[in-house]
C-alpha cells in the first residue's frame, strides 16, 4: 500500500500566515476608527476652543484620545477578524504602537498598526519558537533605537 507525503507546509504555518494578514487588516482599519473619532470630536466640540491642530474646533487631546480609543477597540475587531487569541494581540500591540507613535510623525503613526498588530500576533502565537519571538523583538528594539538616535542627530 502506497502512502503519499505532501510537501506542503504544516497547517500551523498556514494558520500563522492567516493570523498575520488578519492582524495587519486590523491595523489598516483602526486608523479609520481614529478618523471617525476625530470627526465626532470636531462635530461635538465647542467652536470657541482652539485645538491641537489650530483653531479648528477640535479638543487639544482629540488625537491622543483617538489613539487610545483605537487600542481599546482593537480586541473586538481582532476577534471579528478571527485572530485567536484576540486579547493577547490587543494587549501586546500597544508595546509596538506607543514607541512608533513617539518616534514618528503623525502620517507615519497612522500606518504603525499595519506593522504593530502583525508583530503582536507573531509574538503571541502559542506555537512559535522563542527564537523567532526574540528575533522579532530584538529587530523592533533595534529599529526604535536607530530611529531615536537618528532623530536626536537631525
């Protein structure tokens, strides 16, 4: 009797790729949530106050509140996109997002989630080797250190 061995990657590798793509999709969607928050804040704000973006009626901290609101809404979105465990990715993503926000200008911080959520998904995947997790974390720390040092020189 013949047995056929498929040379396809294991199912866990396929699930990991799907998990990373879904987490990246969440990172793409969440800035739109933040823009929605900014529009809502602009609509509900008092026109007599000057905001962070000048005298346009936005509260001074609307952008910051939008950042944190998108983090809070990440868990339900990740769950909806079938990233499991969604709570772990949502809990780890700020560790990638906050340094990126601190080191980047506003347009670059909008795309931070595209990288932060897949990185958090990779680091929180149960069956990933610690060497791979450590490599991802080390590369991220090196990138942040390089960005911080280049910002001080420039």
